[in-house]
């Protein structure tokens, strides 16, 4: 699943970052690397942009960039 497909308040882990080299490098420089856990904070009414929280800070991503980030759900055991 991609980051864009995630629901609000869902916690996920990054599996891979896809796209052309320039875009991948920009996303990785922002801290979106493999195995990074992040949380979806909110989405704009039309889904663009999406706000996420990772590594102690908030980041807004465009819809096109969020579709390039493959993630999996994080299961919280309680």
C-alpha cells in the first residue's frame, strides 16, 4: 500500500521509496527512509497535501510524492 492510501491516525512503516532518482533523494533527505515509522496526522479535503509525523517533526507531502512511498501497517500489541 502507499502512504497516500493510509487513513488518518494510522501508524505505518516505510518499506521503500520509489520514483526517479531526484525525487527519491529529496524524500530520503527529509528522513523518509526504509523502516522509518510515521503517523498520518491529517489530509486536506481533496487529499493534497498530506501531513505526517516522523522522527519528532511534522512534514507535509504532495499527493504525488505520497504515492511513491510504499508502507505497511504497524500493529500495536497491547
